[in-house]
């Protein structure tokens, strides 16, 4: 009779139930794992054998077959070690069979029988809660599993031997508690930035509505400095967002010590990043930077230095809020609703447009450099601003600029207003104007006749696309929210239009 142990496979951030069936039968001695295992799962055989020996059990010279069902679902990762080892121990009679019934089991084994942490514990624990089951996972993953709920039965032992003792009732391991990550020391503050009033205002608007922002300016103007100060004015994640962000981090193996943080993710990949690193996928299907930036910020510094094909691969997630990875044997979608902040110089030498400067390569300098960023990609950026060099007068000015704390208060108030509006309208999961659908934004940002005229004239003059039209409306709605206005008026539309800097003219 085959022994069965429950575990999971991951499809995107979703955990799919997998049945580990173990059979020990007379015949030619052997150990086979079937059911579409990848290399890490196939190698599990050697780890399991060594860990069992280290725990005082040896495998009999019989025919051992492990089946991972459903057989047509690809199995990736090292977390199948523990369910396989437990199945074998039950089949050998070392552990009572009913002890693990009703538990989802995940964990990797070291050769000495210790349990090493695995990625995906949080989604597995949430799946276990939904199915009214408990979870058995490595000790290091315990506090991560504990986030899934107070009622979840969690067994998180440090080793295979400790697990056997716990199941036998001789030495119990305590239930782990959820842990929060301590907030990082102090974030860089906006108060350190001199001058740059327009850029500071644009950063505030971007933070308030979750809008995409592109800053164009000469070297040393403070673009990277401004972007790195965005986290200090963004509000904390709400519980729903926190769960989504943590699930992605868990799958990617980036939840250090199982501690969750309610700070919004801020990802700043280098411009040499590949498409797989940015969008996800690669040899092993895993979330990319766009998904790790979900509900947070993706900062692309030196935008034109990214490979054009890599930038264009962001077009789809920017629009749909999802990164879809299609492989021959798998198609997964990871959430990727991020806020894009980008910075660039106007040309290769960095100074085009600065009064008194002529590029050595003439007009082509700016055109060639800016041409690396495609039109459709730019069309997705709501706020495009010029960040000129700081004037000497601003640099020597004695008083500091407004600190992040004061700006964060206004941003939080505007975000509260948006979340409350969309909640009242019955649109769950929409918290910002940037995330609202076109139909929804037309409804909530209905401009008065005067501002509608302005918008129509601008749309004709600058030949705004339908997307650009809606994005202007979204920014205008955020401006109204920042000023506490109920309706979108002419100054809001005018300011929103001013942020759509004509790219090639800069
Ligand atoms: N507005 C400013 N206020 C105070 N310091 C500034 C300002 N702008 C630049 N600096 C100083 O210049 C340094 C460089 O700024 P930063 O790296 O942000 O420039 P950048 O615009 O990103 O340039 P590049 O285009 O070369 O990347 C900062 O570390 C800071 O010391
Ligand atoms: Mg920079």
C-alpha cells in the first residue's frame, strides 16, 4: 500500500496541492522519483538517503518509488525533500501514518538531517489555512508561516530527528510567532535637496497618486538623489498589499528570516539587467524585478542605457499590472503593479538643452540618445519633467527645504481620499488613481466645461493618444486630491498637462 504525504507546487504565487506517494515493494533495489521532477527534485534522492542515515534509519534493499501527483504538473525546487523523507519514514514504520495527515509538508534536507529554509513558505501556509490543514516546515521558515493565521497548526522543527520526536510526543517544538522586520535606520530625507521645486512637487504628485515619473536633466542635478528619497514619503503598505508583496518575496526567496515589513518595495536594478531579471523567468521560472516591485517602486536610473528590447518588455506589465511568463511547459503570471520612476540625461554628453552648451555631435546627440527609449514606452509615463542643474544661489541658501515628514503627511491624506473613494464606489483592490481603470477615471475625474475645453485643445495640439488623455485625467484627479478638492478644475488639468514635457524638445 502506498503512503501519502501532502505538499505543494507553485504556479505564480499560488500554491497547488501535490500528493507525494511512496511505495516500498519487493524487487530489484532502486529509488525512483516520477511525476515531472526538475533537477533539484531528482537530486532530492541523495539528500533524503543521507539525512535518513544521519537520523539513524537506513533504506531497505527494496524497490522504492516516489510519485508526485498530479503527474503532469512540473515540480521545481528543493522543498520536496521533507515530504519524501517523511513518506519513507511512515512506510518504514518509524513515524505513525496519521501523525502527518492533515498537514502540508515542505522543507529541504541537509546531509546531516537538519532542515534548511525553502522559498514559498508563506503561500504554502496560506494554502494550508484555506484547506483547513496544518503545516510542517523548517524552523527557519516558522515565523513566515505564522503570518498565515493564528489558528494555523505549525510544526517547525530544526531537524528530521526533532520532527520525529515531536510527532512521537517525546520532545515538542514550540509554535513559532510572526516576526516583523525592524524599520531600517533613517531613510534619506527630502530636506537635503536644495532648490528643484518643480521636481519635488512632481515627486509628491507621483507618490500621492502612484504615477510613473521620468526625470530628465544634466549630470549632478540631483535626479538619483530625488528618486532615492521617494520611499521616505510613501505611505506604509495596507494589510492586503503587505500579503501580496510578501508572497512574491517568499516565492523569490527574499524574505530574510521570515520577517515581513510594511515598507513599500523600492527596486533599483542596474541598467545591465537582462529581460529575465526584469520581467521574470529564466532557467527557473521566478519573479523578476517588476514583480518584486509590486505595490512599490521600480527605479530605472540612466534609462536609455537599458537595452531597448528590455525596456519594451516592460510595456505589457506597465499596462496590465501583471508579468506573464510563457515557457514550453509552464505559463505563469506574477502580479506586477509597480510605480515606475526613471531618470536620464538628455543626451550622451549629458548637457543638451543647457544654456550655452553645444553638443560635440550636434543635434544628433540628443536625438540618438533619446531614440533608445521607444514612443509607446514613454506614452506610459504620466509625469515627464526637466530637472535643470541647481543654481549656485540655491546651493548656498542657508535654509533647508521642506522635510520628508511634512510631504509624507500630505501624500498620506491624498492616498486616504483615493482609497476611500474607490471603496465607496465598490471597486475592491483599487487604492490609487494610477491603478484606476479608464472608465473609472472618466467617472471620478469628470472635468467642468472650462477645463474640458482646455483638455480638448491640448489633446489636439499635442496629438495626445487615448492613453495619454486618460493619464492626464488621472494626474489631474491626484492634484485635486492633494488640494482636497472634490471636483477636477482647470488649474488641475493645466498642471497635469504641464507634466507631459515634450520629450524631443528637451
Ligand atoms: N539639488 C541638490 N541639492 C543638494 N545636493 C545636490 C543636489 N543635486 C545634486 N546634489 C549633489 O550632487 C550629487 C550627485 O547627485 P545625483 O547623483 O542625484 O545626480 P544625477 O542627477 O543623478 O546625475 P547623473 O545624471 O550623473 O546620474 C549628490 O550626491 C549631491 O551631493
Ligand atoms: Mg544619477
